[in-house]
């Protein structure tokens, strides 16, 4: 009984930080929600013209922007999570009041809740449109895609939080993580495909893991393709381009990275001095 | 003497080759107000940051008396959150309203939920911020932010309050508000540790002063004891009648001759070239004496009895601030000279 009470008291600062963080980020949340609504409306209009044959086909097009949205959301909501306490010196006020592990957990969960709401809104708008276009047709794959998107979001969030734990400025963190997510991993993946071909699957790459969100809609499909250097000679020398991980490995890697990056971020945050 | 509540033991903090805090030992007793005085970069804020667990010491430790009554190493104590309140540096806040911030801080430090609003309202009224309660702190002036900074340090009613330059950059009115706030805490029996450049503020509120220079404590005592250790002090006598310029010179000569045994023989010329000064506008005589309590009494007796025909003493004061300034300047100078001679000694040893 006493242990339960102590546990509850121990969790209270995390809960208080979550609610405070949600209030603190509400302006950013509303701005991003507006962006999501605009993008989804644009997609609704575009797919209205193209009108694919199936609901899955519709989602395949509608989710074209999802990775981009997830990347932006993670960068904007998580880049300040640790480094702003140092950069803006708010740490002088907050650090003596709460254990650093509880602080990072509270902030992480608070922001994660917000971005989950945002991404859920996107799926809801697209989902309603799909129902409208294709009647009562349902697909477990769409729901799986949504769950993987949430998992991928938490991986991205941990990744950005990790960078925030050692970089100095908020803007620097946004730029570096965004460039890495959008271009960095892609370039490295190309090089790896060039050097190791199909022998090495780029499971280190968050961009590669994120492809599962869309590709789960059409699974099992090709996991990689061979791109010839000379298009006129398809049988000539080629490089391998990985498209998607397998479902099991992809989910495992995302879970692993979520935990790993978050633990590393927490440890670095604990060591970092203001 | 009341029990020790915080104890710094051989506390050292280095940043690379630079030693910011060097082997500091200090004891703070329950209910005391301790001032930490020192030039820029002396190690005041670094010391406070280590007490706040924002910085880790390289060696030494900080002991805190816990709620169980034991002195325990701060690194192993989790109750610091509720036992201490900190205002470090110029406070920077999240972009939220004063009310939202203070509510969050009070909750974090386990202040009873049902009393939080009442407490916030009381403090905001005390510091004249009530009408700003629901305004974003980013729109606050520096003084207002500093007041919110002080409130956040004490919102959870901590036993120990640690303040770093609480009055820096404030206008006189805001400074008075902050000083009144600290005095109110003092009368509530709180233990307070204040680092400041403002010698007047420090001398007004502190029971003891710790002087810090280049990371080391060079003096720790009451202002009076620090002053007497330097064997120099000053006292101001207010006189009833103005002393005319043609009377002044012979009078000063007589005064210096008569009071000679009690005057400061090694008066620092940067403080004053003569041991007795007259300020016509204030009708005040300032006498630099040897700091001895007996001398002070003798001087008073002589002025009243033997100079009755020249002037009438109506009051005397001993300004803590100017005393502290002199003690501070002297101690820092002495410390710097000692260091230089030590370094020179080491250099010549090495050359040999």
C-alpha cells in the first residue's frame, strides 16, 4: 500500500510535466493541425480527380506525404525538448525542481501525445474520404499502416530527442535532424546499396524503416529492386535499392531505436551541465 | 548555536584547467542568512549551481540536513526538491503566464494542491503583480521576471532559500520589493544563502558574509568581525552645528592629535588620505579608527566631553556597507598579493 503511494508520488511530476507541456505547445499544435488539414484537403481533392481502383490504392497515394509530415512533426516538437533548457537557460529554474529523467519522460510523452493526435487527425480525414469514395470497404492494412506510423513517429521522436540532448541550439537541432531524416539517410542508403547490394539491408536507416508505413498496404511486394546503371541495358551492372523492411524486422527495429535513442538521450541529458 | 543545515566540504569545481571553485569549506546554520560576496568570476554562481545539483563538483561534497535530521551527501538526497528553493542567474521562463508557471512549479514540488491558488495570489499581491497574473511572462520587464523568479523559489515554502544576484539589474523600487521579500522570509525563520555584488543589500540582510575570490573563501564571519579582523573601521558622527571652513583645519588637527591612539594607522590611501573627514552638507564627521570596540567608546567619550565647545554630537552611525566595501576590497587585494607572491616563489624555486 505504502509502495503504491510512493510510486504515485514519484509519477506525479511526470504527469504534471505532461499536462504542462501540452499546454505549452498548444500554439504549435494548432498551427500544425491547420497545416495537416490543408494538406489532407489537397489530397482529398487530388485523389478525387485520380480516383484509384481500390481503397488501398487510394491510401497508397494519400499517404505519399505521411513520412514528410512525420519528419516535420518530430523535428518541430522534439528538437527543443532538451537543448532549449540549456540554450534558453530555463534549466536554472526547472532542474532543481524535478529529476532530469522524470522531466525528459514527461516532456517526451506530452509532445508525443500531441503529434499522435495530429497524425491521427490526418488518418481520420483520409479515412473518412476513403469511406466516402469507396463505400463501406474496410482494410486491416490501413489500420496497420496507422499503427506503424505511430510507432515510426515514436522512433523519430526519440531520434530527435537524442540529438537535442547534445546539440546546443534548437534551430541547429531542427535543421540537422530534418536534413538527416530527409536526405542524410537516403544518401547513405544509396551508397550502402551500391557497395553491398542485397547483402546488407539498411536497417539502421530510419527513412528505410519508415517506408513500411506505405508499403504495408501492398505487402508482400518486392523488398528491393535492382536499378541498372544504364537503363538501355537492364541486364548490365546495377545497384540495389532497398524499398522496405519486412514487417517483423521493421517493427522490431523501430521499437529498438525508440528505446535506444530515448535511453541515450536521457543519459546524455543527465550528464550535461548548465 | 543552531544545527548545521548545509555543509560544504572541500568543494572543488574545475572547467578544464580553470579552477572555478577551490576547496571551499562552509557551514550554514538553521535560520541564518549568509551572504556570498565576490568579484565577477569569483565562483559564487558555480558554488550555488553545485548546491542546486546543476553542476557536479570535481571533488568534495555538499551535505544537507534531511527531514530525518541527518546530514547526508546531497548527491544521495532526493528531498532537495522540496527542502530548497533556488533563484539562479537572471531567470528565464517558458512562454507561459505567471499563473501557469507558478502552478506547475508548486505542483512539481508537492505543495498541497488545494492551497496553490491561494499561495500564488498572495505572492503576486505581495510583489504587486496581481494584474499580470494571466499575462505571458515574455512580456514582463526584467524586474517583474526577477520577482516571479523569487516567487518560484519560495512558492513551495522551502526551508532553505538560495538566491543568486536577486537584485541585479533592477530599478530601486523593484530592489526594495525584493529586499522586503527577503526580509519577510528572514522573519519567517528561513535559512537564506544570497550571492550578490550589492554590498548594501548584503550588509542589510545578512547575519554572516562569506567572501570569495578566485574560487576560494577568503573570509567568513559577521561584518563587524570581518572589519575588526582588518583592524580598521569607520564611524560617522552627526553634529548639530556647521563647522565653518576657517574653524575646520585647526579643529581637524586637534582631533587627529587627541584621537591619535585610536585612529587607523595603516589607512589605505585609496579609501582616505586623512583619518578624519568632515562633510559640511551632511554636518558629519567620519573617523577611521582601528576597529577596536573600546576605541569606539573612547572616541565617543572624547568628542562629547573634550570637544563640547566645538560641536555637539547628536548621533553616530557605523555604516555596514562602507565597512563591508573596505573589508571586501582589502581582502581581495591581500588575497591577490598572496597568490602573486606564492606564484613568484614557485617560479624562483623552479629557476633554482
